[in-house]
C-alpha cells in the first residue's frame, strides 16, 4: 500500500469544518478528531481506493485517467459529465464503478419523449382489498445511489430540469410531497460530442452542477490490443464489490477534513478568477464571454483533495490544481464569437492560465 506522507506547506494550513450528516469510518463508528487516528483512517481509505482502482482496471483498459477522475467525482461528493464518441466503454465504466463501490445503480437512456415522471416517479391510484382508494407513489429510476443518464442532452428541458433538482437538492417533489433520495447519490451523465441534431444542449445552470467534465478519449494501441483478447474470448473478467455505501461516505467525509495549504488556496482563487472576463490576463479580456462562478472554486477545492487521497497523500499540491483545472473549468466558461472565429479553444485558454500556477 502506498503510505501517506506529509507535504511541506508554503503557509498556514486551513482545515474545513466537520460536515453535517452521517460520517462512518471504514472501521470506526465515527471519524475521530485525533490527528493520529485520522491519518490511520486515511491510510485505510487509501488501501480501499487502491483495491477499487485495481478491480476496475481488470475490466476497463487504457482509461486510467478517466477512471481516476470518475472516482474523484464520487469521492468529492459530486456528479460527473462523461463526453466521448460511442464505443469507448462509458456505460461499462459506470456499471463497473457501481459494482466495485457497492452502490445500487440504474441506467436511463434519454430520448426526446422521456417525461419527468419517467425519471423521478409518479403517483398511481391504489385500491385496497377493502375497496379503499389512495394515491401511492411509485419511485422512478432516480431513486438509486449511482444513476447513469445516458445521452442526457437528448432529453427535453422539462425532463432535464427534473433531474437538476435531484442532483442539487438530493430529493424530488411529487404532488407537493418531498421524497428523499438514497445516500450517497451521484449522477454520471454521458454526451455524444458528434451527433447534435435533435438534441437539447444543457443550460449553463445545469452544466454548473457537474463537478467535472470528463473527456473520454481513444485507448492507446497496447490497451486496445489487450481489449481484443480479453473481450472476445469465451469468458470475460468480472468485478467484485470492494467498497460499500458507508465506506464511500466515510471517504467523502475524510476528503472534506483534509487540510489545504495556503499556496494551493491562492492558486485555486487565482486560476478561477483569471478565467472570468475582465479579470486576470488582459490577453483574454475580450476572448472570454463568461467565466466560472464561485461553485467552480468549491469544485476545485474538493477535487484536488480527492485526487490527493487517491494518490495516497495527506494534502493536495499545486500539481493537483493544474491537473484538474480543465475538467473543472471547461464546462463553466465560454468564448466570445470573435475568439472562436479566430480558432481559439477553451482548452487552449485554460492551458495558458494553469501554466502560470506556481
């Protein structure tokens, strides 16, 4: 197991307040406040995460960065947007992660005729054995711990808004009654970047609810060669549960308790604020139409902590900020028409902005 190591901090260390709600340790009923015990709990979490990554790697080939960023999304308590062409195992990835993490999962194929009630559920008239009648709520597929929203941009805005409430509030409202979703609850949505005819682009308000935009690219030659043999034989590798819901919630609590050095905090603030129009680099003052809000800073703060924990470190570093800058900011900003006409891309802007971290 890769052991945790204390990093030298460039300034004072800040520790976030303890989050409200249930927080169970992997081997303890609650998270301890003793630093030595916290380190021990982090080491136990690192061992579990390492086992989970190994189990996922038996089924998903050549997508290590995608797997890590998906796990970062879950351990940070957020939702992820997977973007890639068909056939890159996005559906298999979500299914595998659900199995390995011990989460109940469901998949919804979004289509233009999908209604909100098809997602969140509906009320039906129930007739009792004595002839009495009452409305009974029948939960929809959103009542799960890991929901795969396949091709989410094919759903109508009305259905997208129904999913938005569940993503942000972790509950739905039907006929004026509130129904809480299971805990933890995560949405991993997919989009096809090629075929956009007949789709409903996600509004900025909903894009902002996704912690990371995870770009799924083609595997390298060696990974594809292994895939040819592993997936076309008489048997395929199967995954087993390594974590469970309580273990996931414990890791999420540990992530929020992880201290962050002042230099990392300043790097996050500088990066996010420089991606807004009128701030930061004057070179992009007119190129950026609109930029990320404070939710981007919060997302980056949580994501860098989760990445540090996955790597077996006690605190995030500037490298974590640079690595996660693009998946955090890419879907939270847009370029002006003039900048796009000149061939400038958001990825190029973010690359130049994060190059100044340090």
